[in-house]
C-alpha cells in the first residue's frame, strides 16, 4: 500500500516509522515536497472552508468558530462536484481518477 503524506511531524515521527517497519514493508510512505500545499488535496479543502467561508464570518467565540467550521465542511460534503474539482487542479495530476 502506498500512502502519500505531507511533511507534518507526526508523519516523520519514530512511532510512525516503527509502524511502517511493523507492516513488513507492506506500507510505503511517500512524502510531498516541503511546503507544497498546492499538491495536497486536503489543503484545497482547508482553503475552501477557512478562506472562502470562515474568514468572512463574524466569529463570537471558540464554540461559534467550531460550529462555523463544521457547517463549512458539511457544506463541502454536500457538494461532491466541488470536492472532485479540487482533484482536477493541474498540480494534482499525480492523483489518478
């Protein structure tokens, strides 16, 4: 199994590397280049939720922020054509259909 991950510390930790060894090399990790959000579809979701929705909203506290974030992600979940559009970005051509 191949898993493409970003450079987050948890992906490079001793615990993660030990787990990969534990799988007898059945799992292989491939790391995206350092700071390459344009190559990570998760970043497109985060950008849409944060920059296009939450940033424009008036937030009154942490609970309100959590609610707005959840509403934004639920909105995306109801728009599969928008989500699939993230994978058609030129920089994400490495991901097969």
